[in-house]
């Protein structure tokens, strides 16, 4: 602890130092020294990650996993938290079941990081290459590849390691015959990136040969020129294989007008295929929100057809696109006035919340209500926030809150668990407050899913609800939500 404080004190002093008085040589030496220190700290971070995991320190802050602790408690975000976890697994000294410390998975890399010659980003790039080595490659060849990449990491930039890795992989498996189904299943995966400023999302990943073959059947039929073109009113919808003789003539004329790129046609075909699935309730019995498309939107935004709506999976969708989506998917649409999140109360005499209650919860909570949890509403459960069902709690809307499975199970009376309660006063009235069990601090709400509302009241800390807050004597009619009852959009 003293060393950590000493590092912090040195950095503070250095940040205030008059750098303009340094010579050019000293500036160069200082920058190199700082970068060496930064790389060594990656190794220190890996060691502390192992301690946080082994001692389950993350439980003391109310988190179910070490990655959540780093992402939310330290506010690093999911990407950086995953990065720290991967580096710890590669160069950290993990603990065996019998209690002794094990050697790092990649000892050469761990030594290079300790020497300040290699950083965490080098380690990650080396692991990306090694993950692609087929399982049938001999141990000797794999160890040789590890040695070559570890040596290269001391001399090149992280992005150069991937280029070297391609040459090594081509040497180890030049014709691809060593790769088998086990390797392909290990590498399979599709990632949908975060929405950017334009609300666009990038897709990346690897498809197994079987999945690619199935996808190509869809694209060959639905992505042909002239088919499913949203920019052409006379374009034909559906599959080219189902066209009749007359339709083929129309499709031929539409193909001549089609100016889309192949990538755009593939996108539009996938869009039409998803419409087909949603329109036929292909995701099972619609008794839970994850099986449906559900959107909540402000009344003012809906009226002017501007702004964005929010889906239960956490995706933002422009209000102008709502009509087009509703035409095929028949989503549940919930409209609120002036961004209010306080919902009228109605009860249920059973433990499980109804679909209508779940829809109302989505409109109010938008996602897990535990402070800083990023799980979207589609991955939450209806948590009894006022009192647990086993303790006499009621399944009334005002007593319920959205909570992901891990956080719902982590509400209790033990240290490191959470307490919850519906807030009845202040700017967060109607929302759910959380605080660690045994704490006497203020009740906290989650700003992640509705930052505009939360930040808008940040200048009013005196109104934060506490245990001493008296219940509101009467409701202000103007504060009640003007809510279109949760119902299919066609009936709104």
C-alpha cells in the first residue's frame, strides 16, 4: 500500500513539474522511462487481478464477478475489464486448487513485461495468434511459435505481431488440413459492436462452414438484385425462389434499377429475414419480453417523429423508423410523457410478474437498476425491491424493479450483498434505490440506462432519498405518467 501511494505521489509531483526547463535529452529519457514503467504496471495489474479474484474482493463491493468489479466499480468499462482479465490469465501467477501459486501461462511474456520491454497490448496480440494454432500441431512446434512471438514482442509494435503470426500459422498448417471441427468450434463467434454516433453497429466474427452455407442460401435468394430493396417501391419482397413467371419479369426490371452494393443487398436481405421471423412469433411463447420486440419512447419525440426509442435489448432506434418496424414486427410500444419514469401502481397476487408488469418495468427502468450495471432489460428479472416474496413482499408494480440474475440473487442480509427499496421522494421518485448491506449511505440509482434523466438532476444532491425520507403525503397529478397502456403498437 505504501508503494502504491508512493507511485501516486510521484505522478502527482511529475504532473506539476516545469517540463519546459528540461533538456531535450532529459525529455527523451523521461518518456522512455515512463513507458517502461507503464509496461511493468501491466504486470502489477495482472497480479492484483489474481488477488481480487482469489480473495473474492469483488464481493465486498456488491459485484458477482471480478470483471464486473473492474468494469463498474473502477469505471473502466466492459472492454478494458475484459482486457485486464485476459492479461491476468496469460501472465498472472494463478493459484492451484491446492493453494500454491502456478507459473504464468506464458513465462517468457511475463518476464518481458516485468522488464518493461513488453506491454499488455503485445501480450494480447500474441495470444490472438496462439489461439489460432490448430490443436493437431505438435507441442514442440507450438513452443517454438511461443518463443518466436515472445521475442518479436520485445522488438515490434503490437499490430506487427499479427503479421508475423500469419506467417507462422501458414508455416504450421500451410494447406489447412490440420484444422478440424474442434478448432473451428473454438474460434466460432459473432460480435455486434456498440452503436456509434450515427447509431450504426459493426459486425465481426467467424462462421463455421455449416453456418456460412445456411446464410448463403438466404442471401442467394433474398439478396438478389431487385429483391427486398427499401429504396424501390416496386421492388419485390421475400425469396427469389418463390417468384412466379410474372413476378420474374417485375424482378428483372427492378434489378436493372438496383444501385445497391452487394454488401447493402446482404444487409437488406437480413433485415427482411428478421422481419419474417418476428412476424411469425418464431422466438417462442410471447410471455417474456426477450421473445418480443419492445420499444419505449417519449411522447414528444413520437409526435415530432424525431429523437430515438429504446428497445428491451438496449438498442437505440430512430423514432422515424418505428413505423416501418411496427408494420412487420408488431412490437409492444410504451409511450411516456416528458421522460417521466414513475408508473401507476397495479398489483398481482402471484410471485411471477405478468407480461404487462414487465412491459411497464421496461418503460421505467430500461435495464438492471443496480448502480452502474450495464445489463439491458431483456436480461433482467422482476425483483421484489420493497420486500422479498418469501418475506411477505407483494408483486405490485411499485414494489418491483428490473434486476439481472446475478444482482437479483445478490440482494440479502450478508456483507457484500445489496439492499433495495422503492424511492418515494426527490427527483428519483418512482425509481429503485440500492446500497450495500450494512451501509448507512444514501440510496443510489443506476444512471447507465437513462443518463439524461440522471445527469439532469445531478445538481440537486440535497434531494437524494435516504432512510429518513418521509413518504409522500399525496401524489402530484402532474407528476403521474401519461402512459399508453402496454399493448400492441397497432392498438396504440
